[in-house]
C-alpha cells in the first residue's frame, strides 16, 4: 500500500483516538452488549442491536486508524531547515492578487484537513498549486470561479 503523508501532530491525534477507542469505547460497548443479552430474546432486542452496531463501527474505525498509522509517512517540518520552499506540513501565507486578501494555510494530510482552521489537504487544488513554489513566487490556481493568482508572502515550518 502507498505511504500516507501525515504531520507529527496528525499522527498523535490518530494515536490518541485509537487509544480512546481501545481502552474506553470498546469495553463500554462490550458491557452494553452483555447487559442487553441479559434482557432476553435477542431477535427483538433493540438495545442489543444498537450495541452490536456500535461495536461494528468502533472495530471498523480501529482497523481504519491502524491501517493509516501502519502506512503513515510522518513528516515533521519543525526538524527541517526553512529554505522558503512550500512543502508538505508548511504553513504558507498567500496574497490573493485579485482581492489583496491575505490567507494563511497549513498543508496537511487528508485526515487532518479542516478548512475552518485553514488546514488544507495536500491533495487539494490550492496545496497542489503551492507545493514546490518558493517565497515571493506567484502561483496560479484553478478554482471553480476561474484561475486565481496568489503570491507567496511567507513560508513557515512550524
């Protein structure tokens, strides 16, 4: 399977969620199933079926996280020398040349992306247009409303 790029923070978040699922959620679900079994007929026991559904979801999520972590290529930009080049994990401030609006993005893995917090996926059109560029370069990025030009005014490895 292909390597999945992930920031060190993203890997820690997944490890934390995995720990929570295995040590807290899983035992709670097992207890809920045991309690529901005590109520008798399993065919018409809604509590039992709900607990089994939760168990299925929980086990699926555990497998998903374990798979992602086993294939993760953890990249910690804090340990790299900042040469002004936009790379995975970098925090980039761009100036929209059409509107003179400044925006700061951090380029992260797919699982970490959260546009509300300006965390954009490495596979997003904006990130693909910025990666490989240097400080003061102008990147032309295709958006739904047409091509837009962004000047890279700051690149941080934080």
